[in-house]
């Protein structure tokens, strides 16, 4: 403000002030109003306007708005900071050019109420039912543990022969992942936690790693049930009767079913794996698992120690008797879990062998010529995969329970914990060293951070190699120009530019002498703030923001008018009556704010703001002498509604032109990049499979890159849900994109398992796996990479996929194995081997990866259509047969 006012010479400022005094005297004599009122009217009507001052104001404040807008997009934690800073800067932008001198206290009218509100909120959080961050984290941890028991209960139900509901499974998966994601913001504040309890912030943070591993194991078990139901549904859709209903000779090309060629081949493969014995074999497998794994699942469900520790923190604490009982219970549960897990390993394996005795000969080897034995083999392999996942859950639960037991035994007293960052700083000053949390726990070994960093860097280097080397480097000038262009016109840059444009467009009437007075009287600042806060990066978010703000404004205004006329009637307003009705209305407004979905939080905020503005300005109109008050009751609401609608119009125009920022396009680009990353991970698996080095650095980052991709795909769930609010010409429907995201998650999970197994599976089994599925065959690698490349470009460009692709990949992999006349190699000794179960998991993960690609091709063809149709005048799909002419039904284990 000082810099802007300095643009006008002091002599000219003094001359304008003298003219202002003369004009005030003349107007007072003519109208009889007070000097203060007339002075205020002349100032806000633009008497002191100067183009130089106005230009400096607009340039500096628009630059500030641009910077804050880019900061918000770069880091969403600054969203509220951007909103409040822009609203404060609007006061200087709209009223600063009209003021005769520097006024540092101009934003006090907003800062003081805001500071009072923050103080009241802080006091309420501290005085009324205070909850520390560690308390909130432990509460959500307890909820996660309860949600994690659901996959175990579903598994028990499945083993008991009950059918599972797919919607319930998906709902449980969504709730678990959502609760796990909700922990992340709280964990960031743990170092600043001030609490009273037995466990400190570091103890709570130390629980998160075993908790995450436990939840991932339980979600993996849940994913198996979801995949099984999806597989059954796919087999029903691809039955031979469904695949052959249409006659390509009698039907025009445009009437052909999308993906018919791939569906026919997939149906024949699925039919080869089906027989009358399938249901009986599946029932026998489940019966074998039921007897040995249900006690293990029940033992995994017995974790609730966090609730006892977390309750009764401030008023009273859990008694030592309760803690001792909890310790005893945890010790019993841990010992029971260890015992059952050790016995279940042998019992389950022997039960599987016993229930499939017909598939082995007298020497314990697999009977190669028996078709029924092939189906029994499939049932046994499925049983071993389920067993491995259940044992993984048991192992992760055992580690988590051991960590909780250690905390119960080593944190016997309740105390007040200060923020750990301050504590670490004090320890560093006094002792020069900072203890590592849980460093005294039994079995913990220190990891050299330099070695870990070197391994991580080496693994990252190999990952960069798998991504390729890109295009040849351009000149420095070209790279500089491209970098500047991309920085200016990326989504963050376009959002910031739109924010500047809408600010200038809605604020410029306040800087014109002929419209400044009208703008001030009609509260044009409401339109500016509405336009600025409605703008968002993508169109779907903008549409939801506009609709929610409009609804909130109307509802809040109606409530404000009702409250005003109930409390004051047609009078100037009664403080007691308005206080009573405002208290009742506040209950309604606060209920909306607390219990409405987070997506509608802005509607609740706008309704509360409009309610307060209508009540406040109506009361001021009768009790305060101020220039520019909007009126009472319905008049105040009408002016509020009109300015808000004008702000919506301005925001809509700026958002739509020159090109609306489509959220669908953003999601498609992100999914396309995800496919490319998955291709890199697939190349990484191919590069490091069957290596003899057990200490390969890939083990340090395999889980990391898998989780990063999972988080990226999970972050798209909310934007895809908002696409229902977006009008777009894109061929991609919201359900198509959501299914694509889900299938990419399946592919990522399967590759993550293979990456981990590439460092843990014995070398001989890795070589067997590689030769069995043809993992490193040039034709197989080329087919997979080609299909992934087509998928990537289809998501990016929205173009139809070719009819003939090297799909289904599962069938091509089976054909490659079958052409070599191979037979399944299996014996009772191998079944009893723990590593063979992991080998079966590798087979299952690889086939899941291929089947997810096949299904994704069909999903995209359903959305984009097919191109380059090959019509040979007949059904070109050949029957799938073995080399001996018989329909094959032997899986490639």
C-alpha cells in the first residue's frame, strides 16, 4: 500500500486533500449531513483516485494472488492460507486506491474476528473433552483393527461354505483403505503432540509399521475373495453359449459385439478349465482348510489392547489391575497364536494332501494322465494360495501383538509427554545423542543408514534404467523455453492465471470513478470473494463447488430472514429476541457443518456465513450510522444473493474459457502414466528375476514403489467420484475410469508380489517359474509390453483399440506352455515345502497380472470401441485343443 501511494507525488496528494476539504464543506452546507458521513461518501465514490496508484495496487496484489494460488496447488495444506490471504488482500485491492493515506489497520475488521474465533476454538479444544494427536491416532488404530477383522470373518464364512456379498467386500475394502489414509494427516502432527498417557508419540508411531503390514496382509486376503467373485462372474459372461450367439456372417460389422474376438477365445479357455467335478473339488478344498485354519483366524482376531490404553486419559486412568489383565491376555493370545500358527502349517498341508489323494500315485508323485487329477491339482493349488495368505496374516498379526505387548510391559506409568521435537532438541543439547524409539525391544537390530541409502540409490538407478532413456537431448535454449511454457501453462499455472483474471474482472468497477460508489454500496466485494473462492483446478471440482455454494447461500439467506423477522418483526431488531432465535438456528447450522459429508462442507460454511451477514447487516442498518449498509431482512439477502450470483457467472466464464480444465482428462492422463509406471515395474521384474544374489538392493524398494503406485491410484478415487458433476465430451465414463483404476491396482499388487518374491524365492524355483510361464520369452514379453503400450495410448488419446491384439494373454501363456507338451511337476514332498507355497503364490500373481490386462482391454474397448476390424466371413476363432486333439484342462503348474 505504501509503494502504491508513493507513486503519486506528495504535492498532488496535498492538492487533492485540499479539494476534498472544499468539496466536503460545500456538500455539508447543501445536504445538512455530518462531515464524517460526507467525507466517507466522497472517498468511496473515488474522489482520491489516481491511475498510477491503482496500477501499482493491482500489479502487486495480483502477483501475490498468483503466487498464493500456485502454492495452493503445489501443496494442498495451504488451501485455507490461500483463501484467507486472498480475502485480506481484496480489502487493499478494492479500498486501498480510494484512501488518501496509508492505513495499516484496514484488514482489522476481518483479522480481529478471525483471531477471536481461533482463540475460542483453541480454548474449547483444550478445556472441553481435549483429545491429543496420539489419542486420535490410537482411536483410529483401534477402528482399523476392528475393520481388519472383517476379512478374517469373511474367510471363516467362506470356509464354512457361505456365499459372500461382493458389495460388502468392496465396502469393507473402501472403509479400511479410507481409515488407513485418514491416519496420515494425524501422523504428521505426532512430533508436536502434547498428551497424558502411557504411550508417547514415538510409541504410537512405532505401531504404524506393523499395523500397516497387518492390514496389507488382511487386505490381500480380502482381495482374494473379491477376485474369486469377479472370476466367477467373468466365467459366466464368457460362457460358450454367450460367446457364440451372434453370427458374424449375418450381422454387419457395426452390429458386432465389442471385444467379440477376445471374448470367444477367453470363453474357450475358461471352458477348458471347467468340468462336472469342479464344484466337488472346491468343496473338498474348503473342507480341508476349514478344520485347520479357522482356529488360526480366530486367534488373529483377538487384539484390543489399544482401547484399554487409550481410554481414561485426563480425568482418571486405567488401573494397574486392568493393565495387568491386559498384559496377561496379550501374552496368552500371543502364545496361542504362535502355537496354532506352528501347528496349522503342518495340519493344513496334510489336510490338503489327504483331501486330494487321488491325484498322487503310490510314490507320492502327481498322476500325469488323469484329467480328473488335473482339476484336483487346481483345487490344491488354490488351497495352498489361500493357506499362504492366511499364514501371512497370522505372521503380521503376531508381530503387531508382540509390539503391543512390549509397550504394555515397558510403559507401566501414566505421565505427561511433551512434544517430541522439543524433547529431542533438549536431549541433543544435554547428551549429544537421541535414543531411537523401541531401541530396547528384543530382537531389534540397528540398520546402517548409509548402507540402506546406498541400496536404495542402486535400486532407484536400476528402476530408471527400466524406464528407458527417452528422446535425444535438445539444446539448452529449447529446454529453457519448454520448461517455462510448461511451468506457465500447467494446471497450477492455469489456475493461478484464472484467479488473476477473475480478480481483475470483478474488481475493476471499484477502481472506476463512475462505478466506485455503486460498487461500495452494493457490496461488490461479496462478488469478488465468491468468484475467487469458487474457482478450482478442475471442472468437476468447480461444478461441485458452485452448486454447493449456491445451495448454501440460499439456505443460509432464508434462515437469516426467518430469524430476523422472528426476532424483530418489522421493528429495528430486539437484541434478546434475535439472540434467542440465533441460538436455535446455530444448532441447525452446526449440525450441518459436523454431520454433512466432507464434500458438502463448503455448503454448510456458506449457509452459516450468509446467515450471519443477513442478521448482522439488518441489525446494523437500524442501530449504526454507516455509509453503504445493504438494508434489512429480505433486502440484505437479495443484495447478497445478486452479488454471489454475479460472482458465480464471472467464475464460470473464466473457468470455461479458453478451455475448461477437464478432470476427466486429468484422470485419464494420470491413469496413462500409471500404466507406463506399471510397464517399468514389469520390466524390473523381468530384469531381476532368477538372480542368484539374495541381498539384491531391489528388496529395499520393492514394497516402497508398490505402495507409492497404490497411493497414486487410491488418490484418484475421490476425483473419479466427482466426475458425475462434470459435463464432458470425453468417451470415458466415470464407471469405466473407476474400473480401470481398480484393475491397475490389481496389476500393481501382482507385480509387487513378484518383485518381493524375486528376492525371497529360492533360485531353483524362480528358474522353474521362469521356464513354466515363459516369463522371459521374447514373444511373451513383447505381447505384454505391446498391450500395455496400446492401453497407455488409448487412455491418453481416447482412440479405439484394434480388434486383434495379442489377447487374451492368459490363453497365449497357456498355449506357449502347452505346445511344449509339458506336464505338471508335483509331489507330496513339494506340497509340504514352504517355498513351494510361495511358488504357487508367484504363479497366481503372474496369472492375475495377465488376466487384469485382458479385462482392462475389454473395459477400454467397451468405452472406446474397436478399430481395424478383421472380417474373414466366418468365425476365425479356433477351438482350443491340446496336441493330442483332446480338449485340454490341465493347468500349467
